């Protein structure tokens, strides 16, 4: 502020400006609450809003202009914080798309444009299960969640139409702006519809460009699918070639070749013990990839293995033992310096350095919770988030 303008800020002017800002904040908050939350019954927001208004009405105006100005400025700060809270969380309010029942999030996938794709499950089984929204980054934008790609792609009336999406379980965006979605039947017991992979091309405005029947190669229920990930980018084009699947009680790595549109089933073998020269089968539980395009496998016994992804042959994938983890790992992730995984039995998020000969002492517990952790995922600037298995009352 210029010096001459600062000199003109007399106490009366300060009081006037603060009251104008307060009224503008209240008006802005009212408009945002009406337009953004008119379909929501969020009691927390209403409670904060009503409390602020009651405090404003209870101000005693005979206390002197200094105390009033300070209190009004304090209210402005609180109102601004409340506006930021509302606008940053509005993109996750699924009541805005008509969801008025308990739900839980099965999987979260993100891309570089802050778009988020939620695979959800509802108790009534009549609501679409794949939601597109945006990661809350600023209070100046008002993203609205929507059903992806649109409601006509989802089976919402319990009729047997297997061409529609029944229950989205997983999604991931590749480097060519295609969203891959794995869809299972609602009921694992009836199994009316076969599991399928769908690909939606965002260059073509979200058009479905590929549909793959998985039943011939994976005769499993959703609970038997332990992990699924897109493989590392290959070749000069930087395009992912494989989608990898980890199945329960199976010592093989299932892979779908996107280029050739073929399925492969690779045995996993490793010389687990130094005094035994024979390679033994490895029962995987999780798969991940580092920046050298190597495959990392965590098995059911809490061991971690590594192999070069270019060494996959039909005879099997030979794994090298890296060391021991703290238990049977889930949601294995790798960045440039560390590896992260969870152990659901303990509700623990664990960090481990990327090196050979990993020991139990190298594993560091960085977070503990009483909830069941379903998924770890990275965001910008090296931040790590985890998804909790919880039925949410929206």
C-alpha cells in the first residue's frame, strides 16, 4: 500500500472498511452455501456457519472501535477459512450427483491434470460405481463430481445387461490418455456378468475404444484379485505395454499385452535359499515397478524380490531376493529413493529404502491407524496418501 494511502487510513476508515469486508464475506458465504451445498445436508458446515452468525449478532457495539475492528477482522479470517473448506471439499460431495446413501471407495486413481476417478460401492447396488471429480487444489474453482463416462454406461436397475458397467473395481490412466477400468459383477455368488477390461480414450472425448473379456483367463471373484497395475512405459513412444494381475494362491504373474491383445501367464521362480540350487515357486501378493523398469514382487511370506521386466519369458520370471519386509505387504509403491507398503493386520504404513539385502531393521513405520488401509497413492511434491476402508455417510 502506498504511504499516502496508509496515512489516510484513520480509525473511522478502518472500522468502515472492516465492516464492508465482513458484509461482503457473509454475502459471499451465503451465495456459496446456496449454490454449492443446496443439495447437501452437511451438518458440520451448517454448525460452523450458524455459530459465526450468532457471534456476529452478539457483538456489543459500545465497546470501542478498536475491539470491534479486531473482532470483525477475526470473523473475516474465520469466514475466509470456512469458504476455503467448503470450496476445497465440494468436489468430493457425492450428494451433488444424487448419491444419498452410504457408500465406500474401493479404489482411487489420479492423473497429472488433478482429475480423480473413484471406484465406489453402494449398499443398494443401484448407483453408478465410477465417479470422476477433481483433486481440491484451490478455493477459486468449483469442480462438480460426475458419473463417468455417463449414466447410460452403468447398470442401475439390476437387469442383466452385461455390456454395461456393473461394479467398477479399479482404474488407471496410461500415458496415452486412456483410462483403463476393471469391471466385475455386483454379486460374486451369482456371477451373471463376466469380468471385463474397458478402455476410454480421452483424446476422443472419453469414447470407449476397447473391451476385453477376462473370464477365460481369470476365473476369479473380486476378493481373489490381490493387485492390478499398468506396467512401465516401454520403447521410444513411452507407452505401457502390459497390465499385470496378481491372483490369490497362484504362483504366476498374469499379464495382458495391450499391443498384441494377448494374455500371458508367467511362472514366478526364485532361489530362496542359498544352500538350495533349485528355483522354487513364489506366491506373489503385490507388484510394483521402479524407474529402471524393474519388477518388484512382494510375496505372502513377507519377502521382496526383483527382476528386470525385459527378462520375462514363457518359461518363467526369475526373481532375485532383496530381503525381508515386516509382514505380508499390500499396496506396494516405489519412488526414486524409497518403497512404501502397508500391513493391514497392523494398520501400518511402512517406508523402506531402495537397496539390496533389506533387513527388518530397514523398515520404518511412519503411520499407524486402527482402520483397514485399502490403498496407498502418490500426489504432487512427493506427498503420500492412503485410502481407508470405510462406509461413508455423505
